C-alpha cells in the first residue's frame, strides 16, 4: 500500500513540475551575466591575443637568429 501511495505522490509531483515548466515563459530561464564575468571574459581574450602575438614575435626572433647563423 505504501508503494502505491509513494508512486502516486511521485506521479503528482512529476505532473505538476511538467505543467509548471510548460507554463513558464520562454525567456524566463535566460540569465544575464554579471559585469564581473563580462570583464573577466574580456581579460582572458586579451591575454590569449597577447600570448599569440608574443609567440609570433618569438618565432620571428628565432628565425632571425637561424638566418644569422646560416649567413656566417
């Protein structure tokens, strides 16, 4: 008997949850990110771009050194 009551209660909870989710407006679950998160994203993008530029500079310097050694 307890199993039947538990199953019925679970079914009612699941049904009410589905009805609530269906009735909610579509844009209700979209969260706007805070300014701190936006700033941290910008900082990380800047760091990645800076690192790429530094790698390019290092490669160019290494090529110049190799050409200088080959010229001697």
